[in-house]
C-alpha cells in the first residue's frame, strides 16, 4: 500500500510538472512571430451628406494579403507591426445617392500595437489581445464617369485625407507543427477621413467619412 501511495504521489507530481511545463511553453521573451494570411476589411461606414440631403457615401469591403511581425518583449507582452499589400475599395452612394458609383481608392493600413499574452497560454493554444495606433494612407483615388457627367466636367478629382486612429485586436495561435501555428485575428480600427471633390482644380465639396472597419485575418504563424 505504501509503495502504491508513493507511486500515485509520484505520478501526480509528474503530471503537475508536465502540465506546468506545457502551460509555460507559449511564446517567450525574445521570440519573433511572423503571421501571414488573407485579410478581409469590412467597413462600418457612415458619412455626412454629400450634394443632396441624406446623400451618403459608403465604402465597399475588400480582401487582400496581410502580414505582421511580433517581437516578444517579455513572456506576456509583445510589440506588433501590422502591414498589408494595398487594398482597393469601391466608393458608392448610399441613402439618396444609393446605387450611384462615386469612385475608388487604394489604401495601406500600417498598425502598431502592444499585445498581451495571458498566462493561460499553452504551446498548443496561445490567445492574445492588443491595442495600438493605426495610420491609413489613401492613394490612387479615382472618380467614376457618373460623377463626372453629373458635375459636367472631365476634370474631377477625389482626394482622401490620411487618417490616424485607435486600433484594438484579439487573436490566437493554434500549434500545427514545430514552430508553425494556425492563426486567426480580429481588429477594430478607427479610420476617419475627409473626402474632397475638386472640379477644374477648385474644391467643389467636402464630406467627412467614417470607415471604422472590422478586419479579420486567417493564416499561418511562424515562430523564430
């Protein structure tokens, strides 16, 4: 009986040590995590009136390639830089302008965040949360032929101001191989801009546009 008790205690202690080892096996200080995946931007948009009462501007969703790098500053904290290939969005009329194509734009959304990795992480499942700052650079704005016809000029330009805003995120890595993980992540980004329509070089009208998208990314993570 004593031998059985000793064996049981030894097994219990071994199990606890084994669990502790697993729980301590997540991303560690000094690690670098590269994440690459398909990123889908779904705007939660709104705007002031454009040209007519209740004439709104909306921004369509877009999907592209996203990637990020996280430097683990400690076992629980990391610093992430999020980037992507340029996204292209169609800009469309809503409300009284519903169905009217306005134009399009491309943008880059670099985001800088501090991430928190709670102690519940294991080597097989590693959740994290983050908050940071998003900078959105708009470029290659184009105006639709419908807008040119409505304004009676071919010399029509669309300009969108760059944006700074807060970003929040949550995500998780699931281990699928040695230092290889399946990753899912979700961000909410504050993106607010002023759109200016220029006709023959002069500003004809401006409108404030809140894009404020949800961004979902699914892909792979590599730990170095």
